[in-house]
C-alpha cells in the first residue's frame, strides 16, 4: 500500500487515503486563505498610516463607542473635524478599517465615483435589512436604478401639492395639543416626541391614505417604528451583536423581530386591500376617483407604475419602499423641524422676523393656511431652515465601501476594502470650511455659505441669519 510520510507533523508514515488527502488539501486551502487575509490586512494598515488616528478605546474595540448618539457624540465629531481638518483613521473593532472624512474636497472623489466602486457599506446599513428590505435606501445596482425610475412619478409636483393641506392639518392637531398643555400650566414638553408623532401622522396619510389618529391615541404601528429606530441605533455600539444569529438570541433581537412583523403585517394589509380595490374599479376609474379627492398616495403610485417592459413592482418591493419612506421620512423631518424651532427660540429676533414674513404673506386670507405656491415666497424663513440644517443635519453620516483604491486630491489613497464614513455633521462644523462655524454673527451681518461653492477653506457670501 502507498505510504505517505507525515513525520513533519509528528504523525509518522501513514497509509494514503482519499480522505486524508482531502483533509490536507482543505487545511492547505484554509492556511492559504488565512495568510492571504493577514497579508491584505497588513498591507491595508501600512497604506493607512498616512491618515492620522485618534486614540483608541482598546485594541479589541478600536474606536467603537467613542461617538454615541448623543450631544457628547456630536461634540466629539466636531472636535475630530477641528483637529484633523479633512480625514482621520478609525477602527470598528480590531479588523474593520474606516476613514472618516470631514472636508468637501475629500468627499468629492468618494461620492463622484461610480456606484460599483463606492457601493453602500453593508456593515452598518445591513442592520436595517430585515426591516426595510431592498428599498431605495439599501438596494444597489440595477435594482436601485429600476426602482429609482419607477418612484420618480411619486414626487411629481402635481402629486406633492395636495400634501400641503395634509401637513397643515397634522400641524394644527399638534398645535392644539400644545395649547391644551399650556392652558394646564405645563411649561416643558419633549418637542421631538410631539413632532415625530406629527410627521408619522402626516406620512401615514400621504403614504397609505390612513388616519391612525396617532397624535391623540397610541398606535401599535407607530410604536413599532419608533422602537425599531431605537434598536438599530443601539445595536451599532454593540460589537458582539453584529452577528445576526447572536443578536436574535438577545431580548433586543426578539423585540426587533416582533416589531418587524407588526410593521410588515400593517403594510401588507394596506397593499392587499388596495390591490383588491384596483381590479374592481379598473385603473382609469380608480385614477378618476382619486382625481376628485385630489390626493394620490404613495401606495397608489407604486401599484400603478410600470417599467419600460410593462412590469410592475411586486408586493414585496412595494412594502420595502413604503417602509423605507416611513422610516427615513419621519425621523429626519422630525429632527430637522425640532432643531429649527430650537434655533429660532434661541434667537427671538429671527423668530419674530420669520413670523412677520408669514403673517405678511397670509394677510387677510381665510383660512390662514400655507399653500404650495407660498413656499417660494418665504426667503428669510427658508434661509433659517437651511442654516439650521447646516448646524444640525438630520443625517449625520453617509457610509460607503471602496471596492477599488480611491485617490484623494492631496495624493493620499484610500485602499480597497476600507469603509468611508462621510461625516456630514463634521463637515458642517469644520472650521477650515466654515470660518467660526459656531460663532454668532455681528448684528446686521448675516451670511449663508453655499455648498455648491465649497473649496479648500472657501465659502460663498450668500446671506443667512444663523450664528457660526
């Protein structure tokens, strides 16, 4: 029998067999993969040395947990932008290399690169996958392009214009609640909570044509969306729960799956009910009926739209897009509105000027409601909103993964495989982009810097009321 000497392993001569050869082959392949990974990791670390690095928490956690979803986290980000100016090196755990970018000149090569070179990074975004599916936020490639084309009609002005009345009615409900609280002697309230319910109320009416009365009464669907948002944020700071099978064993994981089932069942029920309506009426009759109400909701558009081949979106695709817009639409809008009101409260002189602008526009109109065409006639209020969004952007980060080397304007290279975290908040508070970003202006000297004219340490001189 053929003998195979394995004395180098301390095993002595053994009879050769297919299983033994297969074992050796597998071990050799695994060893080769480990060595290749180790070399790639070493090479990446070597090439990243050109980027400065803040102190780590530990070798195991890296920088994970240094930036939390709190005011302290935003201040830390602002400090990074002030200290490093354009980019810095960051580690999520011991293996995941990240480059945080704080300057437009370094952001440009990443965002202008083809989508295949800088796709969405699934290390962070994938936590939303079970909830949002393959909606626009998480999809990529041909699927993203197809859905983007099919959703474009949903944002036509003729569809969006009637939504202004929905927004006004939802805001009136919120104002009535505030007046009631004030009449009872309350001097404090959680504004973000109230505005979140108002934006969710508006979105449910615009997306589903469904009035949940969530501003007055508790709603399981709304509570599930709020819980999912909080659970996803919490999971980002828990390195050992990045693995799905571990996360689903935890109480948070079970709560996440339960909330997902509730949200999905609500959306599915609306889609099925609307599908039953369409065949009975016919598309033309349905559109005519909707034209009388002057409101075509998001689900209607998704159900009726077709691509160039005449194919419609599946129920699963429609659910993914509806859930995506409910999540991405309510939280960002609520955050933006809350900060606008906060900043106006800090500067009562600007608040009064905004009030006078609105009152002058409305005049003797009855009812006193803002209409679509009025939005272009409020220049000062628009500037206040834009400057508040600069100071407190609702989306503070954009994440991309480099599938190829990305060269920055100064010659440094972001290596293939590295995650790029584009810090929107850090860029908006970077003193090399916005001189004195937190310093209030002198009375009578108001400025607004135009992102379209970003450059190294430069900004334009359009007017704005906000302090820097």
